[in-house]
């Protein structure tokens, strides 16, 4: 595993206002680019959108889980947005109020799947989703995910 933390407070958007999944995803890509985890924001966003076009990434419980492996990603990363008004990620039960963008380097097959699996196992628990939706700030969100999801 890389030495960079999977998530930091700089990768969390609290109370994001986004009109659709593209805007929400784009905002999270920009956070990754600003923190040096993505070398080309437009290139990575295109990779995510290509993946999203193959299969909607909405999950029950108000969750969007866009993800991609990309040559534009330098380290495995996770960005999170709380979107109180929700955006459609194609989930059967309605809009996503939590969006998790998983970014993995093109070479990092196993890392990406490990992150996705660990996160998916946690997201089935309403208490985990609620703790993230109600977190008052970015640090709290990053702490919860680091504690609950990141393999130690």
C-alpha cells in the first residue's frame, strides 16, 4: 500500500450543491487534482464518465460510487461529498446524498478493488452512512472513513 492516506480532509466536500452527477463528480475530481493526486483533472473525469456510462454507480441508501482506474491518478484516493439535496446516480431508491469517488492508478488493480470492497461492505450499514451524512466537517468524515474502511 502507498504511504499517502486514502482520504484527507482536503478530499471531502461538506454540503456540496450540485445539479447532477457530472457536476458532483467533477467537483470531487477537482479536489483530487488540487491535492496532487490527479495529474490531469479533465483526463481523469473522462475516465470516470466512461466507467459511469457502462453501468450506473448508484447504490441503495442514497449513495453514489463513481470510480475509475486512470493513468492520471498518482496514488489510490477517495474523495467524498455530502450532497444534502441529492443527485441522481441511477440507484433504484432515489438520489445520492453521499458520493464517494474512488481513484486508482492505472497499474493499481488490486488496490482499487480492495478499496471498493471495503467501502461497499461498510455502506450496507445505515449507521455508517448516517455518521457520514451527519458529520459536521471534513476532518470528521476523513476520520470515520480512515477508521472504518482503510485496511490497517
